[in-house]
C-alpha cells in the first residue's frame, strides 16, 4: 500500500506530496497518484529530494520527451537540464515576472520540473497562480467574449539580442538569434488531460490578440493579467535545497522573486514536451 500523502499548500493552487523518494524506482501506482495530482491541481511540490542529475532526468522521462531549451545555459554534462542561476553580483534574475514557460513555441511545453540546488539564506521564493481559477472566476459575459479568440505569443522581445533582459542576464542566456518565432494560441484552452478550461495568455510572452492591434489589445490583456493574480488564485513557495516544484504550463503562471541580491541561487530545470493546444 502506498505511503505517499497529498496535501494542499494553500487555497489558491498546489499540493505537496510527501513520504516519497523520487530517486527510487517509483511503483506504477505511486507514479499514477503523482500524475493524477499534477493533472488535477496543475502544481505539485516535493521536499528533501536528493536527486542526482541522472535521477532528475529519469523521473522527467517518465512524463514524456524532454524539451532542450534553446535559450538557457545547460548544466555541464547534461544537455537536458537547464541551469537557472543568479550569482551574488547579478542584478537580473531568471523568470522575474509573471509568465508561463514556452508559450512562444508552436507546441508549448507541458510542464517544468525544477529542483533547488543552492538557495539564499532568505528570499528567492516563487509565486504561482492558477489559470483554472482565473478562467472559472470570469463573468459569463467575459467567458463568452474570450471564447474563440486567439493571441500572439513571442520570444523576440525577451530572448532576442536587443532585449535588455538578455543583456542583464549575461552568460546565463544565449542563442538570441533563435528568438525569431511567433506562435498563435487560443485565449481559452481546454486542458488536454483534465478537460478543464484555463486562461492562456501571460504578461511576459503574449503580445496581442490575433487580428487586433497592440493598442486595442492592451486594456483587455491588462484586465486579464490583474484578474489572474488576485490572491485567492495564488500561492508562494519557499525553497530549500532539495525542494522540487513541478508545474503545468497549461494551467499555471509563475514568478521568481528577485529579493536576494548579494546571495547565490542555483536551480536545475527540466522541461517536458507538450501537445498542440485547443
């Protein structure tokens, strides 16, 4: 009988799964329970996981194919693992604003599996927000307005060579010549596994509604962004070495807080390939 337990971490989003060692060979029943929690909640946490890079990769592969991120620095010797690092002298952090990973890709990533390797004495938490709740709490009229709309997403302004973000990140980001792709996705998606509807725009990578100008799009996008991060939709996660967050990019946003200047923070991220959104 499985000993793992699943407990909510807040009223907003996310559950913590305990009494499990992800470095072990998980039974099919335990893995199924973890997968069910991921699909239902869109965000799962683990603590005190002493995974080697090989174990990190092996666990990720149980979920699907690994996406090799074209912009992030890699962990030496492991092309599957992206390094999310901030040194004591750095000012810019990676992920310091509300976003969902890879919405700029034609087929966005399913999820991101992040483990903390080194954390600052204080600070460096990550905020998460639930896009299921963001959709559910819209008015009937707004849902009807957004249904059938599509939005343009891009990496150009974030990872392109003229980006201030790239200039501030230094050697932690690269391949700015590959930031040439725009993608168009539904504003309201139906999650391919849970069947629930979710809001699918985000402040970092969404440029405008398809067929609308930037100016026309801005007021409605700003409303949706503010609505999505009301406190009842969110949670805050405090990292320690060995902590893991695994979030569903189709159902959550996240925001890495940059409140630990002068300290080092090192995280290892594996991203799982997704499927076309509808």
